[in-house]
C-alpha cells in the first residue's frame, strides 16, 4: 500500500529506491512540476511526463490531485502534443489560472524547429475534475518580441498585481544575459510585451546569482508570489549552468509608468542548497495566506539502472515559503505532511525506508543515518553556536560528476538548533531550521545499514515512519 493511489500499477519488481509518498508517475519519465492549482476543494498538480519511457523526450503533462497535500491520486495525462500544432514536439512548463471560472493552462508549446524559443499556448479544462482538456490551436505568442535579442524563451507564469494580470516568461539574451520578461495579459488571449522584469545585470541579482555561483545563459521556470507582509519572491532555475541549480530574489514589485511593472530586489540566494532540486513551481494559496513550492529531483544513478527500474524523476515534498525580516527566504515543510507520520514515534535504532526525523541539539552533535560495509557513514552534524548544519554524503556515489564533499548549510548562531530530515526511498530533503534546505538523492546499497545513531555529542532525536493516510 502506498501513499499515492495509482491509476496504473507499476510493473516488475519493486524498486527499493522508489519514493512511495512523493509525487511521481507510476512509470516512465518525469521532470518539471507545472501548474499547481487549487480547485473545488482539491490541490491539482501537473508535471512534464514521457508516458512511454524513462527518458526526457515526448513531453506530455501528467496530472495528480489531492485533498490534503499528503495523499495523491493519479489521473490520465492532461496535455498531449498536437500533431502539426504549436506544441507538436512537447508540452513544456507553465501554469494554470482561473479564467472567468474556467481552469486554463498556460504553457510552453514546442514545435519541431523551436531552437530554444517556445510558443505560449493555452488549454481549457472541459470538466470540474480537470480530467479532460481542450488545447487552443492558435498560440497567444509565437516567440519573443520581434527584433529582440532573445535566444531562450519559455515557461510562462501568470500573476496579479496592481489590479491587472501579468505573465512572466523565462529568457536568455544573445550577449549571455539571463532575464525574466513580463507581459500584460489582462486579456489572456491577447498579450502585450511590457519589458524586462529583472535581469542578471541587476546588482542584487548579480551578487546573489553570480560568482562563485554557477553561470547561466538564461533563467527558466520563473515563479513569483506575494507574502502576507507584502514582500514578493521571484524564484528561477539557472539554465545551462553547471551544475543545474536554482536561486531566489526577494523585494518589491513597482509600477514602471502606467502600464508596466518591474521587480526591485533587496536580497537573494540559493533556493535549495542540494544538488538535486530544479524547476521550482509555486502555488499562491490566497485563501490560506501562504505560498507552496515544489521542485523536481532527477535520477543520479546510471541510465541502465534507470531503464531497469522503469521510472525516472520525483517531486519534492510541498514546502511553505515566506520571507524573514532580513529578506532571506523562510522555508518549512507543509504542515499537512504530518498526516503521513505513524501514530508512534521512534528513537535511535533501525530506520525504515521512508521516515520523518527531527533532530535538536544544544551543542555540537553528529547523527548517523547510514553505514556502509566499508565503514563509511552518512551523517548530519549540528553546531548551534556556529549556526551550521553539515550533511556528509561523500561516500554515496552518483553518476553526475558534480561534487561529493560534505554540504554545509548556514543558519544564524543560536543556543539550540533543530533539523528536520524527510527521507522517502532515494529522496532526502533536509531543513535546517527555516533558513536553508537541501535536496539530495541517496541510493542505498544492499549492504548498507540504515540506522539512527547519535555518534557525537548529545542530540534529541525523534522520528516517525511514513505511512499512508488513514482518512483518505
């Protein structure tokens, strides 16, 4: 029994690395989360999906929904490439909006000759369960503004500000400058170019995104949301960086003349400090006064192992995202995830395949989660006075040559430091207080010993095995 009810059961032997409680398709490929949307009392979430093989091609939109962010139901594919249409080579990233009572997908349609420039396409839901969609045959945009130097153009995101509706599109320019473009789309079927929202030459963005951070030729998957205190957060994925990574800016939206808008940032930094988080997707849940965020975590094991497993890619747990007074991002697991906790907590000792762990220390302490046959250890080290959390996953190999040393997360110095670790199969998500997160893929080997041990200092540990919700 899984935390996700599946419309199509996986075939073949059970893969011990497969997450059971996070969103992923029953089989084959997944990448970017798309269009999180609240409708008729349910959360709907879409994602890029190849329904035929665990490789990145033939991109459709998969679809799941949930009453509570803990239990998810799989649904039929929502969007399929249209032969001869503006999305014939793929239905790529986008969002879903309420257009006068009709849920409407706004997405990147890729044709056979796109060369990095997408069409902006629409599709309308035919029923209230969002199970059937009708794709509009004519795109609202067939690329960037004529005569512009834009060489990358994709991933629309729609939001409201100043009594109007606007849309972002991720972009890169011929001179190597990444940017986010903005359009007036009060009429969803007639868009007006309104300029550059912000680009890589902004001094705050340059400091938050630039050296020693990864270079990027474009910013894709732009997401924008407002906090209860009136701050705005812009999250982007750094396209063509090495390694792939994400960043955020916090600041204010400001009118620019009568019909344009710009973003004025005051702070920024990594959206996630791990190696395996990309393509953020946000839901402005206005009724609950919060914003939720998901990311895509890819496979980092050899392709032949992926082919044998028959699946690739998983979405992170939903995160509540807000802003601290100093402009840095506040991130915590959605409280609904507590619904997955078993009734009785556990302490030190053997660890299950999926668990939710809370570690608290008042002095330097190290907790071990895995031990290999050779004696190598996967550990979390807490140092409250220094305000640091160190995840050492050095001895768990991966196919991507993107660094394997200990990962250091920083928080303000404090007398007591709390870390939360969510593990579901090969997906590990670490939250250092509400200041920093790290998403990692850790593939447990057959002779690894999974056990919770306080190997240094004194820490309080409390864990819960993840179990399917009983009320859904």
